[in-house]
């Protein structure tokens, strides 16, 4: 019974190792590298897009603060004389 257990354990570990090595080797092929590079570039583009959105939002907030501080946003309550 012990031998059967160890045989099953060895087969399982061997199968897991073969799968891990196969995945690692797939990443080293030109197609695997291109896939990894493409995914990395997509992540970079998303990060840049998020950063740009944050900058635009902060810029808009700061512009509003500056307009309020300088009085540029105040509307004149008196009608212009004709």
C-alpha cells in the first residue's frame, strides 16, 4: 500500500512539474514573448490613461480654486448700463 501511495505521489508531482516547465517554455517562444509584451503594453497604456485622467481632474479642480480665489467666477449682479 505504501508503494502505491508513493507511486501516485510521484506521478502527481511529475505531472505538475511538466505543466510548470511547459508553461515556462511557452513564455520563451516568440509567440509567448509577443503575448507577454502585448499584455504589458496594454497595462502601460491603461496606467497612462488613468494618470492622464487624474491629472485632468486635478487641473480642473485647481482651476476652479484659482478662479474662486481671484474672483473670476463671480457674476456681476448689476445689469450693464445702456
